[in-house]
């Protein structure tokens, strides 16, 4: 199963808001980067991803799951970009900060470390397990 990381500024959309959305989840809209768009297009229902608070907090705080595959983003007037729907699955007992990720040798090649500006990015299976462990979750 592919894994992902979704970045959101908590002042715009926080983990708490994602959790409050419940099992119906929410659209992950507003992506306007072509690399991130390709990642969204590759997602399938059931794929899991980390919810990352960017700028304020800079930490992985939860896990989300894709509940609707790629479809047009109604907030894009050009019609070139799309979105997926995600729902909250579990909160990390301990937030995994960017500093902790950078300090972990097994995460040195993680996209978050190499290209921190990309809003939607892939996560390898090995990286997934390391971040889960750092966050206090069991192996997946």
C-alpha cells in the first residue's frame, strides 16, 4: 500500500478540524502544484497518510485515510487540479516534529527532509513505520 504525507497550516485546517469532520471526512483541496497533483492522482481508496502541521508546529500529528479517489477540485477556476477526500483515522500519542524527523538517520531521504515545500508527498513503507514508532503508534 502506498503511503503519503499531507501538509496543512493549522491556522487554515488543523488536525482537530479533520477529526471533527468525522467518518465522512473532507476534501483535500487547494493543491496547485503539479508534482503534488500527480501524487493525488496516484492515490487509491484505503491509502493512508500522515497529517502534518506545517509552519506552526511543524510536526506529524495524525493519520488520515483516502475515502474518495481523485476528482476535480471545484475551487480551481482553471479546472487543471483535483483533490481526494480523506478522513482522520488515528492521532499520534506524541507529535513527531520536523527536528525529530531530521535527527532520525532512517528518515534522511524522506521527501519532507529533501523537499519540505511539497504539500502532498509520498512516504516509503520504511519511513511510515519509523514515524509511527516515533509517534508512539504500533507497526502497521
